[in-house]
C-alpha cells in the first residue's frame, strides 16, 4: 500500500487515497485536466472503431504530431490490455481517413501541428492507477511506442493531490531488436531542414540551455522530430520548434498565458501568435537568426515559475 504524506513546519498530514468511483469518472477527470498528460491534446472521447475493434477511450495528438491512442482503466492493469490497445493502434494506422475526419471535426486541434496523413505515426498511452510488472516488459512486443502512466488521487479535507508517474523500462534491449522509436539527431535536422537553419536552431537551444543552467533550473532538453523541448518532469516549459508552414523556419515557443504576450515589444524578437491548445506563445527573431535572448528572459522565467511552482 502506498502512503503519501504532506509535511509542513508544524505537522505531518496523512493524505487519504481518493479513488475514482468509476472508469467513466476517471476518464472525465483526465479529459478535464489534460495538463496531467504533459503536451498531449485530447481531440475526442469515445472513438467508435466498429464492433470488432471495440472503442478506444480517447484519441489525441502530441507536440510531435503523433496520433495518440489513449486507453484508461480504473483498476490495476495486466498484460491482457496489450492485445486490446494493439487493435486500436492498427485500426488508426489502417484507417487514416477516419482519424482525419475526427481531426477535422475537432474544435481543439492545434494550429501548428501538421499530420502526415499518408504515413501517420501512432503512440499508445495506457492510463491506470497501477500496472502489473509484466506489462512494462511486454510493451515492446506490440510494435508501437507505449506509455504506461500511473495516475493516483489523494485528498486532505477539500484539497486534492494527484500523483502522476510514467513507468520506464530499464531493461536493456537485445541487439538487433526491431523498434518503432527513433533517436532524433542534429544530423536528422540538417537533412530535413537544412544546415544553415539547423545551425541557428542549435545556437538558440544552447543559449536557452546556458540560461537555464545559470538559473539553477533542472530542465534537461531532448531532440524530438519537430521540436527540442526543455522539460520539467513530463511538461515542456519552453522549446525551439520547426514551423509547420516552412521546413526551414524555427520558432521559440514559451508556455505562458496569452495575456502576458499582449504588450511584448522587442528590438530583436517579435511575438508571432498564440497556440491555444498547447498554451504556447510563439516568438521569432526579426533577423531570422539566433539572437541574444535577454529580451525573453522574463517570459522564460514566468513559464518556469508556472510549470514548476518554484519562484
């Protein structure tokens, strides 16, 4: 049994597990609190794929343009879940027109995400309070990237505390094993976006990394297919991303409220637009090259404060 305590200066409070009354209530809670999933936007709930395939609970998209199949259970999950989510993923991959119709009808789709409908990329998320040990070991067998996310709710008086953990497989994979995931590199960026734009992109990433380290922020960054993000836990605080409108154009994206951007007036940087689903303010240098980031430092600090809760 897991015990969670909240320690203050004067007292240690025992937080009581607060289970969801049903799977439907659990699903509704996650749908209404999508920030628990990091940078995944839920496009639709209760996707009907036909009688044979069943009904995946939710369908979404992440910041790297992956179509996300989201399956939720309100009890401990066993390896029996894997054939079920495999059928959902295969349905999505073999019926891109059906997924595209859902995308087009969604009122919540991000403006800056472009899906390659001729070759959609699938990501599976299984969300539950807990998983049996074998589930993590067997996820690599289904042929799609799978995230196992444990979400547990605790309460004290009128306050709620949510524990979110993405399970990681530390088992070394066998040499030669096939995988659908890929390690993105600067060389990949150069091949797909050009050497000069990648050079400026990388310079900005290095400036942001140096700024974060000078501040003492623990914000490791990683290269993804379409962006390089600086994360606090599972949430991107800011990132440098390739524009959906031009393969050689990049943007600085900062996770701050829209109203903060309204009065921004920089000499080197300019505000472009706001991406509401991901809560990202998009900026670009006026020169098109990687400039000094001193004009952006207050906005970067505001984003870090809001995501981390640390002043």
